[in-house]
C-alpha cells in the first residue's frame, strides 16, 4: 500500500470544522460497522503508516476512529 502525503490525504477527505466531509466506511472483516454516510469530525495525527479520522454517523451517539484506507468519498 502506498503512503499518502498530507496533500493527498486532504484530497480524499477534505474536512473542516465548519462543514465536515461525508464519507462511507469500507469495514474490515473484524469490524461491525453499520452502513451509511459518516461525517469526518477530526483528522488525527499520522500514525507512521496512514492518517486516522474520527467519524460520526447521524444514527449513532458515539464517534468511531477509522484508518484512511477504510474510507471512500460519499
């Protein structure tokens, strides 16, 4: 898997605190993630492999943390 630079990551998930980006999650086999669109609420620091993001679904009260490789544009 290629490593994305900050600029490439911003192109995939361009978010701001005013208007979060909408994304879909490609769940890993081991995760039980409901389908539907999620709003990106925060970009977390680079973990050495890829960026991670906090996401929130309108149908859930809590936020989830996902890797960038698990996200697609909505």
